[in-house]
């Protein structure tokens, strides 16, 4: 059982809450776990894995970004190529800023996830559960679309693009192999093996982090927005049933149903 689920004091009213939570959060969890943003679910040494993932991700991002900047300033003399590399560098810098923004708001993300778990635990009526699953399915699809779009573009850029660039022979009759991200030759000779292979692997890791940050941010937005939509639909459903009480607990009065609706509304408004 997920630790975040166990921590809630109230007994779950939804017997299927664990399965429902896994259904709506699975893809976001897969994506965000790899860059250390999803709340830790392990104990012992495992609770440090997100911090290690964040540290490694920042390291590979800095490794690539700093070399791009040094290459533009000290090595590249062609103005047109400088502009092209500057665009790549700006994209890398913005991706780094997005990653830092996610990291800085990790506690708020965890709070929203805990609230989501609590809402799924307290679903009492099958009609409300179906409404939430309806929007959970939409959020799940949006997450899958963003993941497929970002990763397919990233794989194409770092594989097909890498080989499309090809190589050339310089004035010293050396075969120069290019990389999708420029490097600063004063630090090391990237043409030597296994330096070239190691740098290429690090750049692929960098591209993975870039794509994961964007896909993860879109996935979180889809998850939380569709969850709120589901809560609003549940609220509207309860308002429609306020007078008759056909779908409420037996012997519940109108005042009790009204109080529950107000409490649910307040909880939904605080979901931010």
C-alpha cells in the first residue's frame, strides 16, 4: 500500500481506491519518478533515491549547458552557427528553469497528490466514482499523449538527427564526428574513444531529462485539472440530489446533505 494513502486517518469508503489511484496516476508516477519529482514511496535508503535522481539530472544538464555556452563564446566564429547553437542553448536553459521550478514546488505537488488520494478514498457512491473515473481517463490519455509526443521527438533528435549530421574530414585529415550538442574542446578531446561515446550517452541523458520535465509538467497539469473537473461534477451531482436524497445515505436529512456539499466545495476550492 502506498505510504501516502496509509497516512490518512479516515477509513476508506471506496473499496477500490487503490486500484483507482494506480489507474489515474500510473504514467505520471513512471515519468516523474525518474527525475525525483514524484513523492518517495520507499523507506530506508530508498527515500534518498529522489534526491540522487535530482542531483544526477542537474549534473548532466549543467554539463551540456555550460559547454554550449563556452563553445559559443570561445570557439564558434560563424555568426549563423552561433545563432543556431544559441537557440539550442536557450531551449536547454528554459528546460533547466522548468526543472528547478518543479523541484522548488515538490512539497506543493506532494500536497496535491495527497489530496487526490484522500478524495479517491472517500468516494462513497458508485455514481460519484464513475464521474471521477470518467475524468481520470481523460487525464490519463492527455498524459500518454504528452509522453509519446515528447519522447518520440527526443528519440528522433538524439538518434536519427545524430547520424544525419554525419562526420567530415578536417585539414589534418582527421575524421571529425559531430554531436547534437556542441562541446568545448579545451576541456577534453571529444574525438577520442571512449570519450566520444561517454559524452554522447550523457547528452542522451540530458535530452531525456529535458523531455521528461516537459512531459511530467503536462502530465501533472492534466492529472490535477481533470481531477478537479471530476470533483466539480460530483458536487453538481450532489446538488441535483439535494432535495430528494435518492443517492445519499439512508435517513440523511437535507441539512446534513447541504453541509456535506459545502464541505466538499470548500475542499475542492482549496485544491491548488
